C-alpha cells in the first residue's frame, strides 16, 4: 500500500468527490521523502528561476526510493503534486526528479529532458537495479 489513508478520507472517497487538499496532505504524510524532495525542488525553482530544478542524488535507502517511485508512478499522486506546487514533474531513472515551471517558454527544455535520448544518456551501471 502506498498511502496511509485515514478512515475519514476513505469515507470521503466512498461517498464520491475527495477534497484534493486532504489527498495532498495524505501524500505528504505517507510519502515524506518524495514530498520533501519535490517540495525542495519547487522552492529551489522559485528562488533560483531558470528552466528547471532537478535532483541527481540517489535516495538514501530502498524505502525512500520506493516512496519516490510510488509518488511519480501514480497519475493521481503526480497530478495532485503538480497542481499543489504549480509545476510540471519529470522523472528519469530511479531518482532524478525535475520540476519545470508552468511556462510554455520552457516546453522545449521539458521535451528534451523527457526524451528517449535523455533517458538513454542518463543510464549508468550503478542505477541498473534501482
């Protein structure tokens, strides 16, 4: 299970619409490593500006890696995080997360980062089993 869902949030989902703020809070508390990484990258992008901010440091352990993979592999979680932080997320390998501003001026850089070529160039033997 990837999220620690409270009974109240589960009841909300069973009744119909879910308050996205509550869902985002569930993600924050359930996947703290992923939350902290994305939050810090979004803050870095806001402070530094530029076309994107990214992480190139592998997670400290498999638990942290699993959190990152769960957050970015789920369309619902990823979409909620993008809306919450006001960014586009991109993901390579098992740890390289990037945040891009919601600005058409960086669409080309985003396309380059998420390209097949970039994925191939970001491979290394150390990451083979991640």
